[in-house]
C-alpha cells in the first residue's frame, strides 16, 4: 500500500536561491516516495528564456512523473490530486508573481493556498525562491513581491513539517529532520 | 529579581532577509525575559510605505513594551537604558542607512556603536537585514551600504553570544545555542 | 613532513555574501596548514574601487603567502602549484565574470575548472560569492552570471569535502565537518 511505503513528511518547504539546485533536490525528495509522482508546474513559456528553463527542468525528470500546469489555479490543482500521490509544486515564486500581476485579491489567494496546503494529505513538496537577502530593490513592484514572498514563506514554514534551505545543491535543514 | 529570571544571553544578533520574520523572532526572544521591555526604533516615517511598516510592527507588539526612537543617536539611547532591562534594537539597517546618508564619520559612528554594544549589560537583541547575498548593485551608494552593513555585522557577530539567521520565520543558529 | 601536518580536507568551498568575512575565514583555513601558502588572486585592479579592495585584502595577509595572479588562466595556475602546498583561490566570482565577458566557450572553461579542482591534490580552498538570494536582476547579463555562478557552485559543492556558507564572519557548515 502507498501509505505504508510513504517515508517522508506530509509537507516540505524547499527554499533556495537562483540556480541553487533546489528543484533537483526537491525532485529527489519526491522520487524517494513510490511513483507515480505529480509535478505541478507554475511556469508559463511566454518568452525564449523561460521556455528554455522549462525544457531544461522537464528534460531532467525521469519517467514516472505526470505534469499538471497551474500558473494560476494552484489551489484547484492541489485539491484534485489523488490522495497519497506524492506531489511537487515547482515553484511558488512564479505562481505568486502571476497572482501579483493579476491584481486580484492577493490576501485571499495566498490565504486559500495556505489552507489548501494545510489540508492536503501529502506528501507535498513546495519549492520557492528565497529572494529577500539582497539590497532593497529600486522597483516598487519588486519590493512588494519580495514582501509577499517573505510573508508566504513564513506562513508555509509554520505549517510545514520540514523546511530546507538549499545552498549549492546541498540541504541546510531549518526545521524538521 | 530581574537578574535571576534572566535566561537569555547578554548580546544576540538576529540577521534575516526582507520579510523573513526576523523582527517577530527577535521580539519573542526579548519577551522570554521579564517585562517591561524597551523597543529601540530606528525607523522614521518619512513616506507612506515606511509609515505603514512602522504601524504594522507596532501593532504586533503587546503591552509591556516601551518605545524609544533612535534613528540617529542609537549610542546615546543604548547608554540610557536602565541596567537589566531587556532591549530590542530594530533595526541596525535603518540606523546605518541614516548614518551613511548623513555623510558624517561613519567609521567613528560604527566604532562607537560596537563599543556601546560591548559595554551594554544586556539582555540586548540587535536586528539587522542581511543584504549581501544578491548580485552586485549597479548603484555605488548601494554597494557602499552593502559593504558597511557586512563589516558591521562581522564586528557585532564577533562580540555577540548568539547569532541567528532567520529564514522563513525560523532560526538558523550560526553562533551560540 | 608537510603531508603529516596537513589536517584539513582536500577541497573546501567557501561561499558567502558581500563583506561576509568569507576571505578572512578562508585564509584562516589555509593558515591552519603548514606555510608557505599560495594565494591565487583573480581580481584585476581596473578601477580605484577594485584596487582599494585588492590592497585591503593583501594588507590583511601575513608573511608566508605567495601570490599568483589568475584573472583568466586559473586552470593553468592551479595545475602549476607544487603538490602538498596549501592553495587559496579568491575568488571564483571574478574569474567567472572575466570568463563570461570574454565570450569564449563558458561551458568548456567551467568544465576544465571543475576537472582541475577534481584532480588537484589539495589542500585547496575556493572562495566564491553567493549571489542568488536576491530579486531577479533587470539586467540579462546579471541574470546569466547568476545562473552560471549557481551552476558552478553546485558542481564544485558536489566534489568538495567541505562546503561552508559564511554569515557575518561565522561559518555555517553545509557539507563535511
């Protein structure tokens, strides 16, 4: 049974910088669970640079992954995953960026996401960029994004069983085992 | 007696990114000591964005806090705190920014601050933004600020009993317990 | 004999932010080995700010250091160090920046560097800036640099015996002892 074979915690938050290896690390966590695995992709290929990144990430993933696109309706996609199936969301940063640009009620959206992660049976691994360790950006939108990302990470870290900061491909455990 | 109930170290440096939860974490450290507590605020409400941040921080603090403003004379304010009274400075980043913009002798000012923290009886908790983990800023003033902040953090970390990096609201202990 | 006195690991990667104290920390690792030590400098003094930084770093180093300049031919300089002699490379960031600006085959250059570090007898300590924890830069070249730095750090961390993130002058061990 899937339940017996499950070894990891219910909810893991994987933070990391740009090109820190956080996606590969998060994939390895999910792949330690029994296949099939669900890859929830928040990226949209709206320019060549982004399309190249998506293709690069996709090429790295072995068979056993089902991909679901959720650039906006992440709550709906998470609610529709079969119970017990390991799920990877890569990444919250792009979802949050889309939510911010849509100018909808961001507090409602992030609240709904936190609630969806709280009630998801897991194993659920969330990947997000840590973006707050630089100089204050000149740009007001970048400042707002940085604030919202920080707030969302705090809320998710509070309900996560495990929080990891990835540095140069290596995990620095901040919470849990 | 306040001295007997004091559990924390004399000097703690709390570093963290933007919206990392470093202020709330630092407040929890101080609030673990017996009240009343002294909140040394370095922020100045010179625009709406900053005034909103100040109000947000102030609203979170429970009764038991006395606030003292020290956008510039942090050394004087620290010297005037009653011995044994727990003190939180939030944050060094804004004080350093003011000191840099004043174009006064920055080396003398930071040296005086390090000396004041060295002789303060504590418990003293200092909050500051870690700003050095991004790309080199285009702006020369931002580069200088980043250098000065890094230097100040190194000097304070060397004399601190405990240094913590806050990530998503969670403490990563760099020095001490 | 030098071999007997050697205590540190063969390959150490020291990451840190701007003015984090990573160079001083890395120097202390090398100086724990028997002198003489080789300092491989990748900086070039092409403007006053950079010349001041180079002079500042050089003034901190005691006697016992031999300096070799390697703004571009880092692979050649590493290959020519006498076996058993402790070597510090400070820093990979500037070497990578030069390699990127030269518009040569970057994948070949970074691959050759990883190979040179793999076969170097050590003790070898590599210093590099962690630059990926901020907001996405506006500038395409900065984005590319950030990506390449992240990829290089992952590859070197994978072959290193010890990886350390320096925060406020203090080591946070990510891999090894």
